[in-house]
C-alpha cells in the first residue's frame, strides 16, 4: 500500500477529507464519476465528499479507502486537541 501524501500535507489539511480525496483522485488519475460507479454511488454523492459538503458513512468510508488503496485513518488523520 502506498501513502496518500497525507504526511506531506499542510497541517491545516489534517482531518479534512475533501483535501485528501482531491489529492488521491489526482494521484490515481481517477474521476469522481469512476469512483461513484465503482462504489455504486451517484456522482453528486462523491462530489459532496470531495467538496466537504458531506462525509460518507463509516461503511462507505471503508469501501472508499479500499478503492483508493489507503486506510480510513489516512483519509481523515484526525488528531485529538489537548485541553489546557
């Protein structure tokens, strides 16, 4: 499994699925339409994920990650904010 380039992304992209999807789609040279067809989703649904308007359900997130040859953790890469 290769990396998404997640680790080289700017810190402000941490946890931003839309940024990571756009990068990964470009790396794999795959369109939103192709992703939608392979996942059995509409282009509008995938577009919503890629623009940050919506996020996939957990089940769809795992299917998306598998299709993009990465993990769900790599797609989101959330970090917990520490409270003082």
